[in-house]
C-alpha cells in the first residue's frame, strides 16, 4: 500500500488521484483485515447508507413509552393507529401516545430538508404524502439495531452502535440473552402472540373510507 502510494506521488500524479488511491486502499484494508464475516460487510454498507444520516427524520415523528412497574410482555395490550388525511394518531391501551399533524405541514418540511441538495420525492402531492396511499401492516419481532433505538450503555446490551461488528457482538453474547427466550418452555414459549387485528374506517372523517 505505502509503496504504491509513494510511487504515485513520485510520478507526479495529482492530488485528486492521490486521494482516490488513498480511499481505495483504505476500504480494501477495512474489508480484508477488520471485517470477518459477510454479515459485517452488509452491516457496514447499511451503516454508511442509512445510519445517522441527516435525512433520517424518524426521531421527529416518534415517541417512546415505558410501562411503570412492569413490562409490556407480561400481558396483552392494545396498540392502535388512527390514520386520517389530516393526522396520524397512535394509541396504547386507548391512551394517545403521539399525534403527527399532516394538515398544516408536509413531511418534507418537518424533516427540515428545504435548502438541501436532496430532491423532494413528494413534490406536487398533498401534505400527508407519502401517507396518501395504501400501506401494508407488518408485524414482526425485531432484535438489535444500531440506529439509536437502543442507546449504548443500556443494561445488558452486548453490542455497540458504532461498531462495524455489531451483529457479531450480538451473536457472540447469545449465552446472556438466548436463555431469556425460553424456547424450550412448552407452557409459555417466547413468541409474539396476537389476539386480534382489526381494520375499520371512520365514516365521520372525510377521506377516511375508500
């Protein structure tokens, strides 16, 4: 690496190409010597593409809730979303957790992306875009993540959000978290249990029903 860079400088290569060489060898070094698995390759690419980027506006339209004196997994709860052309409202056990206004401000404006180099993908559409079209409901159990959902230092968390090997760290610590899943407990095995799913429209709200 040093020999090639040194030769490049000696033959009079300009600074632009010099830095191209530098970046190229830097990533080759990272991929070969510091990242031992395919999953880490995937993680590193995803990290640079999706994590900690200014265009990620998730935190501006989200809210967390901690159950006092217990865990949400100890009993059934009702999670609801009321979606109208004017706002999105989320509920937990009938109590409002978050309201996102879509009547007076677009999501593009909420994200603060005016004046940036990004193109507005919802140009010419109403303020509620992209929620002006049908969506699927997906229910799943997600583990881990490096986008700040689980901050570093959280008790029992075995991976670092800034580590290029976070997936490996999580798997290597399976001895500390896998027993809590109780996969062999025939009476109460760990699982995402869904009692019911209901969809309905609000006739009193214009634009709510197809």
